[in-house]
């Protein structure tokens, strides 16, 4: 598969990183020679310095043979232009990063006629992610498959969790009445993600990811040592496009929302557009203002200003005032790994979310869904099992399944089934798999 990426920023780099594990024929174009040198030194992709809107450059790298052209520069207009030119020169499929919500939600204009097959907005995706996280407030990461029939949920184990000091095998024996599979563990001081085996021991402060059917979510709370917290009152810091979209989403679901915006003109515009949101013009870093607006009565605090440090510090302040759930938007992806060590439940990066969403379009046809977990450089896949796929030939325990991957569950005839060793996967099953990047191609081969 030949893939051309225009833009070597965070989205482009993360996409290139994912693709480099799969030996795809990948090209990445950017003006910034320093970014391209970094990519050359770390990834197995082909870089070209230049203007991705250049017809000559696109022809030189074989745009007419491209299966996919991904335009993810920082400029919406540039991405639009690249897609139109690339499509007219023969690219089979185009994806453009677009920030204008009117483009995304406008049914009156057929953008495919212009050459845009798919548009993606990091801001919209981040707002949707925030809403999902609030609905499962005791977890700091959550992904739903098949409308919530199966869920992958992450949380940090505190001292109250009865899992601590148990092995994975002992935990399954002790809590046999609860359907769950531990698919990954992120541990302080260890950079590599742990794919748990039967003898893996749970430690305090481990960031643990569970695969759990919908009927067992409530039963999982006592096991992680946390209560199910209902979120109703939400304070949002920052009237950015993410803040506005989040407020709109939450108000539709009857959350009570306060939004603090420092810029007076922007605050006035937001107050006009967001009828059900209380918009406050002020500096959210001001502790006195937060106290006046009853920060202690908030169930959740969401910081989505354009400044990463402001978002992190304000969430720490909110946590110190007793707010149960805090979410901070960060621009630097290096911050993602430290969320569990600094006391903030969740740090999210809209570019990382966007890259994972785009990655779905690169996968083969048997993949129904794909998601990225915040603290882990890995993917969760939902495969649809094809006729005569290798994965159907033997029970799970006898498959030569890579150690860098683990089954998370099976959906068969609309029912959630646990994927234990004696289970035989069948044609037509939908299978959830957690997979580190280096094992993706091997796992895909089993589902062909």
C-alpha cells in the first residue's frame, strides 16, 4: 500500500510511526528539514522536503500510484488544496485535517466532488472523547465497541484495590463472578507496556486496562477499589473550539456546565451561542474566581485552553479543591505518560486522537474499529473474522499468537463472550485484540 502524508507535525509523525511497523510504502512531505531529519533518524519511511501542493513534487513521488493521501498540515486551506490536487492527479483516497465545523457537518456540499473523501477534526474528536470519559468517571480511559457491548477501560490502581499483590491468575480465581480480562499494564519506572500473563502481579499505582462486557462494568468498580461517581456539574476552562464543542455536547446530555473564558469578546460570543451554558468572563488561573464560582461543588473540571501548563496546573488546583474528575488537554505528547504520576486522571492530546482515527482508514477490510489508549503506544482492534481465517483453526490457547498481543473478548450473535484459552473463534465473530505496534502485521495475518 502506497501512502503519502503531507505534514510532519505530531499527527503526521504519529501516523508515520504506526505505518513504519508495517513496512508500508510511506512518504512524508514537509517544509521543515529539522522535522524530516528527526523522522529519518527514527522511522523507516521516505521523506521529501518541499511543498505538498506542488504538482511537480507529487508527480515525482508517484501520486498516481498512491492508495491514500493524508493531508495533516497545520493549515486547513492547505490540506483542502493538497487533497483536491492529489485526487485529480490519481490518488485513490484522500483524507484532510479540517478545523471548520461547518465543513464537517454541512450536508449541502458534496466535498467528495472536490476531491475530499474524508475530513477529520482533532477538536471535534477531542470533545467527543471528553464526553465519553465523563460518562465513565472512575476510569481515565474508555473505548466502547459495538455500542458498548464490549468496553476497554483504563484506571490507576490505588491502595484500596483488592487486586494489589495478586497475580492475574489469582485475581481471576478470586473474582470468578466478574467477567473481565486484563489486557495491558503501564507501570511507573517501566517504559515498555506490560502484556500480562497468568503470573503477572498487580502493583499499587499500576495503570491497568481491562476488557469488560457491558453487564460487568458495575461489578468492576469494587475490584479496582473505586466507587461509581456520577458527574453532573462540570466546569470548563477555555473557550477554544474544543471547549465550545464539549460544552455543547454535555448540555445536550443535561450536564450543568460552567465555562470560563479569559477573552471578553470571545466570552460574549460563546454566551450567545451556548444557550444552556453559563459563560463567565475571567481568568481561570485566579483562585478567588474559582472559589466564587463554587469550584468545590463541581464534579468535573476540564481544562482546554491553548496552554498546556495552564491546563495541567489548573487541574491540579481543582483536584486540591475536591473535584472528583479532572481532564487536561495537552499539546506535547510526551506529557501523556506522566498523567498518573501527577494526580490528574486524564491527559488527552487531540493530535494523537486524530492520528489514531485516521489510522482506521489504512487498516485492511476485516478491521471494523480501531482505538488508541492514552497512556500506551498501542492499538485496540475489532476484527471481523473472515471465512477460513487462520484464527479459526485451533482453540485460542493453541494459536501461535504473539506475546505482544492479547485477546480482549468475542462478540458472537450479538452476545459478549470472554476469550479464554479453550474458546474456539468462529467465522463471523467480532474479536477485540490489544496489540503493540510490532505485532500488528502478525495479528492481521491470523485474521486473513
